[in-house]
């Protein structure tokens, strides 16, 4: 029996209204979008969304990790409405307004590290990365940037040059921005160079120092290391415990800036305000977006104040940090900091416990990993070889959709669980019941 915490599917999927919208979409929208199933969403509330035919789903994607406080949180909606009635836009490039300054102050306060900080506002995660990349080269005067295989940083040219998640994302767009060098990411079960955890702990850091610095890029010509604390699109990869500390040590020793891409992992998703806090590292520059404003477009690049010291005109944005997005972000960040961080941690533990209970039942489940509500589960053909099963992953995602659960994949064969930070225990249990049923089928 359907309850407010469970899905309620009342039509074949897609329903008749959805089919009509899908035809228009095919006619008018770019085919470059990657929709895994035909859901046409009309409204949302909390962790639930409804499609145009009235079918109700549990959203375990949070609008791609964006709707951190759930869909249409009443306090966020109230803040947006009040601001829209006063001031919708005054470009922060040319004018001052309180909401932008207040948000910059809040971000500077909560970002890791004791050094004073400054903030640049943009519209998205990829723009936040573009800013970080430009700033690093501007400040250091160096040409090379280190990024990681499996990393995803966006699709504009600078961010795409850092991205190495899927070849299709780069195919046909070269030449890209020069000077970017990719190295393996520190994970103990997919690394091409080392197969065991003890060997892999510092392996990729050693590869950077012993190979890259000695053969391709002298360290005094490297501007920055751009790293996701937890790789997102690459498969929700959590690195070994001392990995980020080791990277930061190498960076500091050589005058290289450490840029943390927190676009997907930041603003409470992992149970801390920034995922890098799990490793006790204070990056020089942080890029955030997605969950920062509960669905409104906003990106932010947070840097040490002594680094973000470029002059007027060096970088700008017409719409970045507009008043409505800023008040939405102020409300979102305070809600997460004061109310939902513990919930993200507790519900993440609840999900992990349930997934590990399925591990014994389903041999096709490989590794399960994550922090807070950023959890990945690999579907494999064999646990011994760890060969991923992409087709099975796709079938499970579709079957979950048909049962009323919205989930997404990442990497080659990983399913990611990234529900809103307001998710309840009842909604978690209902979602995992559906997932287990789909796996059983």
C-alpha cells in the first residue's frame, strides 16, 4: 500500500502525458543530454517527485546531487520568493549587493583552513573550475596542471581538458587546453600500476614525483593539482586514507597549488561541509556548485585571500552570484550546517549497512564505498576479476525506475546513491526495498 514515503506508479511508464513531452523533447532539445530513462518530472517535495502523469517516485539522485535540502524546501522557497520581490538581478561584476557579500563571508568562514579567503561567484561547477584553473596559472605563472584519470570537472574547454572520465566527453573537441597531464587516481582496486592496498597507498603520488616530474613536467613549472576528494563521475571512488595528505605534501613542497573539486561532494553531501575535511586537508582553492543553492544555478571558487589577488577585469561573470541564487545558498548552507549534516551521516550509514547485507545474497555486487550520502556500489561479472557489468547496471537502473525509484549510474558499472540530505529513514528503507527487488529480478 502506497504511503507518502513510498512510490506510487499509476500508469505504464512512460505515461501518455510523458510520451507527448518526450516527442517534443526529441524535436527541440539537443540530443547530447544523457537521460537514462523516460521520466518527465512536473513537481517535487522533499525526497519525492511526481511526473506529468501523476506517478510518484523516490528521488535518490537529488537532481544530480543538486537538491541538497530536498525539492522545494519551504525555507528555501520562502527566501527565493522574498528576494524575487525585492531584487532579481544586479550584476556583481559592476555593482555591490548585500546577499553576495554575505554569502562570500559565510563560505569563507566554513571552508577548511585558517587562512583568510575570498570568493568568486559563477553559474555552475564547470565555471567554478574554469576560475580555479585561470587563477592558478595567473598566480603561479606556471603552465602545467596535474589532473586524474577518471576525474570529471565539467564540459567547457578548460574544465573538459581536466576531465578524463569518458572518452565520449572529449571526442571531437580537440585540441583542448594544453599543459594538462593526467595521472592515475589513488584507488586500491582499479589502479593499473598496483593491485594491492599497501602498494597503492602512495603509488600514484610516487608516480607523480618519480615519473611525471622527472620526464614530462618539472615541478617548478606545475601550477596546480586538481583533484576530487571523492571521484564522482569516475565511479564514486574513495581514495586510501593518507592519499590526500600525501598529495598536499608534494604540492606544498614544490610550490604547487592544491585545487579541490567539491562540486559534487561539497556542502554536506558526505556528512561534513566539505568532503576534503575527512582527510584533514586544507586546499588552496575549492570549487563548489551543485548542492550549494538547492537547485538554483550557482558556482563558487573559494581561494586563499593572498591567491585571489588579481585586479579588476581579470575574471568576471554577468549572472554569477545573482541575488536570488545567493539568498537560496545562504538559506541552504545554514539549513545543512545546523540541521542536516548528522542526518546525511546517519542515513548514509543506514544505506551502507543495508547494501552490505545484500552483498552476501548477490554475487554480482562488488565493492561498496562512500561517505555520508555519496555512496557507490559496483555491479560485476565476477568478484574475483572485478570486471564490471555495465549491462546489468543499466537493467537494474531501468527496473528501479519502473518500480518508482530514481537512481543514476557513474563510472562503467557503478550505481550511485545520492539522495537529498533530508531523506528520512522510512524513505531510505522504501528505496532499498525497491533496489533489492530489482536486483533479485
